[in-house]
C-alpha cells in the first residue's frame, strides 16, 4: 500500500464523486427515452430490481478491487493476482486495461456531447425557445468551427477540475455540482407535474400497463434494455468506481457506499423521468422520440410554459452541463491514475497528454457531422460508430471481466476480507452477493452482449 496516495476527505466525499461519475447524460435523456420506448412503469420496475440485483454487487466488486490494491485499474488486477499467487499476474492486468480502454473510449465522444450541452446553455439564454428544434440542433452540429470550439471548452473545464486533484478538484467540484443538479431537477419536476394534462405522464410512469410492454416487443426485450441501461447509467465497467475506490480510506464502509451510489443515481434518473415525461405528455410531444428529445423536443415543451419557460430551459441545460462534467471528470481520472501508477507520469502532464489524445478523437467525432459526413464506418458516421464501440462492445466486456475476476480469480471468499474491513463490519448478504457476482452476473452480461450485437 502507498501511504501517500491521495484520498477523499470522507466517505461522503467519495459517494458524491462516485454518484457524480455515474449521473450523466444517460440519466437525463437515455433513461426518460427508454422509459418512453420500453414499457413505461414496467421498465422502471425492471430497472430498479436489476439495479439492486446487479448494480450494487458489481459496484461493490469494483470498489473492493480498487481499495484492496490502492492502484489504478490496470495494476489493481495484477497486484491482487500476484498477492493470491496466480501465475503470470501481469496477464490479469489486461482485464484492467479493458476498463481503462472503456473509460477513454467514452471520454472521446462524451466531450463532444458536453460541448453540445454548453452550446445549449448559451442558446437557452439567447435563442427563442420556439426556434430550438431538431433543425437547430442539426445546424449546430454541422457548424464545424463552433462545434469544435465548444468541444475544446468542455475538455478544458474537465481538465481544470482534475488538475485540482482528488480532494480539492474532483471531490470539491462534485460537492457543488451534484447538489445543484439535484435541486434544479427537483424544481423542474415540481413544475412538470403541476402542468395541465401532466397526470397522463404520471400514469405512464407509475401505473403498470402491459400494452406498453407489448408495444416495446415483450417483457424479455424490456428486461434486456433495463439491464443494459443499468450498466450504462451506474457507470459499471468504466473503471471509475475502481479508481475512486483506490482513493478511499480503509476505515470506510464500502458496503454502505455500494448501496448509496446506485440508490442516489436511480433517484436522479427517476427525477429526470418525472421532470420530462409529464411535460412531454402535457404538451402533446412523443414520449419515445429518442435521444433527440433533449435537444429538439424539450425546448419546445419549455416554450409552452410561457414566460417561465426560458427559466426552466436555462435550469435544465445548466443541470445537464453539470451532469456531463461530473461524468467526464471520472473518465479522465481513470486515465490519469493509470499514467501515474503505471508510468510515473505526474497528474498535470497526464491530464495534458490525455487531453491532447481525446481532443483528436473528439475532433474526428465533430468532423463526422461536417467534412467527414459522407464517410461510413460499418454503416455509421464516426461519432455513432465510436459510441457503439464504447456502449455495445467495450463496456459489457469490461463489466464481464470484473465479475469474472472477483468471482473466480480473487474469489468472493478473499474479497470478503476487504469488503468487511478485515472482518470488523458485518456483510449479511454475502451469500447472495457471492452467487450474483460469481454466476448470475457473468451469464446475464453475456446475454446482454449477444442481444446487443
């Protein structure tokens, strides 16, 4: 163990950072869209159950790997494998490299999305809400110069936070942005549910209706989509929980943390659904309009609120900006910890190296809407290809490797010693956790991976 390794100031600081890393654009547009597209309240019920059954055990597994090794995602696996006397321990570091690859792949396109949100923060102040439709969004992404500028601005903001370090940068930023995000979301949700006609949206969210499930393709499809949404929304497999766990003091209760993170993340996702769905129904919009709902539909819905609509639009996109920044910060920190631990590259230099590489990838994503718009990568533009590579291929593999490593290489029996703080705190659900992490999680991840293909 490295005694001088950076640490969060408290368990609360860690939880806020971990939740901030998990809460992102997926909570604000993917979750409401999935609710609208895949069965309404039945999807929500499935999501909550699966977040408890898979989210909590896998988050606990990630945190325990990080805290036990006190290393970055790559070295964590190798250190534990060597400690357990496994042959070729460095080989197991390849599992960790997959989590780093996952984080950096997502980083490459997420800064572009962050740039979109920053532009919409500005537009919410300056542009008539009735003009903020899908055509406005398409025009914005086709304007390569401004598109690239705001992608760079997003990257600079993220690097500025990470340069502050674990306590004074990441923890401090999340202590400000996450509560602010939640307050703004509550304000919008309250206004949404008090709109005339909002009751139809609330019924859609909270009254089970099997007709919605049938329209989505059946209960199996809804369950698979809910499980996939869990992995993405809870940031399982990105290496963020593992990296943040390596900054957590040995005295902290990681069982409690592994419960708090998915509970708080799901709470934010539900707030987002409550803030958007009643408004969508009240204004006659389409609940399954897709990801474009955030940029092309919601501003029009805010316009229906009259003079107060601009205020709520500003709050919404400020909130989305905070969500994007806290998520991208966690992705950058995974890479920074890797360069520091594995190559002894100090934080400042690591931030700029990764920033330069990600800016290049971000530029290619930006150009895929401009000069490279005619180029196809497996039938997609580069931005969609890069998103698919991250979400469909790399992310499930990373989550699978984490469950295999803890379930079969480290073994739940050995991990228990770390989880219980050297047998000083109880873990009443150990037997259930062992079964989930060793057997059920790997099987279900493989199923999701195959179905996604």
